[in-house]
C-alpha cells in the first residue's frame, strides 16, 4: 500500500497510512547583509512549505513514493533519526516555457529534513513565471522560519553547484549555492531557529519542486524539459561520505502526482551507473 503525507513543503506520500500535516504559514524574512543587495521579493502569495535504483552500490532499500509537489530522491535511515551532515549536487538551471498568463514556478535544490517532518534547510535555483515572463534566481530557505529567499539573478543554462551542510562546531547550517558559469555565489550561515523543531536532519535530498502558494495550492509547473543532477554526495553524522546508492542508507524515489486528479506532473529516472546522478522530467503543468 502507498503511504501518503501532505504538507506545504513537499507533500510526502508513502506506506500503510495517510498522515495529513496541517497547513503552515511563515513570514518572509530579509536575507543577511551579505546577500541583501541581490535579494528579490518572493512572488506574491507564495509559501515554500514542504513535504512532501541504481548500480554502483546497493542501498539498504529503495521505496517508491509520490508527492504532490516533489520529484527526486531522498536518503534516510530506518529509524528516521538524526543521520545526515551534508548533501551536494550539480545541475544545469533549466530554461522554462511559461504559460501565457498567470504564475508558474519550479525550483531545483539540495537540502536536509522535509520528508518525515515539516522542516527543511535548503538552497538551489529557481525559475518563476508571471504573465508569460520567466525570472531566474538562486535562493535559500530555512522552513518554517522563513519562505524562499530569492537572491542572485542567473540565466537558464548556467551550471549550478549546491551544498547544504550542518557545521557541528558552530551548530549552524551552511548553505552555499554557486553559479559556476557566472561566478556568482550565494552563501548563508543559518542557525536552527526555535520554530524548526531542533533541525533533526533525518533525511537528505535532491529535489525538483513546485512550491505551494500561501493559499495551500500548488503553483502550476512550467514546462522545463529535464533537469539532470550529477556529482551527488551525501555525508552522514559518522563522517562517512557516499553516493545515493550507498548501503549506509535507504532511498526514497519520488514522482510528483496531483493527489486530486491522479495526473503525473514530474517523473524521476533511475539512478545512473555511478550511483550519483539522475534526472527529473516535466510531464504536465
């Protein structure tokens, strides 16, 4: 049986029961001074709340899930306890085809938490459409403390390199998103805020997502073709670094499916032969 979980941040779905996570609200906070000059306003009415096999090595297990707004992979352990220290991936920011009117939004990111809880520490690239015009940015977020913080303007086709790490010595999260093509870097050092449930780091993920609006609906998904993620590494709290298919952890494979219509919005490929790559593909808006 499929287990389903809905949430503003990602809308997880998975085995034996359905757990509905209450809708969350958040206040947009200003980015740090280091990025203030590049910050952009969040698209109106937007909330980025979220819930939601390969070869090289064999993960402890791989379970297929569907989500109302995520596609990609997450790593986890059987007990859903604190297990992860960092996650890294590289991809090319996709060119999107915007609808002629209205809004549509897709974000690519790496981060921790968010599948078994309603907390996420994350950063990546964004393509937001309004009235047929696309805006491309780097961004970061510490949900539910804030919403998506849009920052540096980028171009579709730019190579993006992102890492989210927990730094034990400072008890802070390092969120570093680089536009390798232009040389820009978004860098944040963020604490675990009091409204983030202790930031347990129970999973690490690489995701293509359609954010939620503050009204609780998912934005339309602009046509983006495919996003190919590569050079994926995950580090656990013991200091072990591995690829997605490392036997130290289990995997969740996620396709985005609209729970009310059953329409598939995005699909996630099998993991590449090196255990460190995969792609997501647009199917439906």
